[in-house]
């Protein structure tokens, strides 16, 4: 996107302990979801977390695909024609 472009993005505010927030960040920025990460920093975070958290990317990917499909289907629905003849 060009610099200064306007766009909307969905945001979720979370109140998590720092360690869980880092784990969530690693998962949500996974390449499988289209995210990007500096690989050295990602590995550093994973080392810091020390295997305390399990990442179920498959479940997250399925949920995101369902959400995207619903959004597409909603956008593809033709508008309802509210006009009618009584004749």
C-alpha cells in the first residue's frame, strides 16, 4: 500500500500477561496466515517462551477461512428487490 493510504482494519484490545501477549503475537503473525516476521526476532521470541505455549495454527487458519467465506458470501448476495406489483 502506498504511503499515506487510508484503510480500515479490525482491531481487538486484549489484556494479557506480557508472556501470553508475545505468544499470541507469534501465532497471529505466522506466515500461514499471511503474516511476516523477522526470522531472527521470531526465533528469539520462541526461545524466550521456551515451549510454554502450544500454537494451533490449523484451528486458527480454519477459523479465519470460515470468517472470510462468510464475508464473501454476504458480499455476493444480491440486494433484495423490495418493489412489487399488486396486479
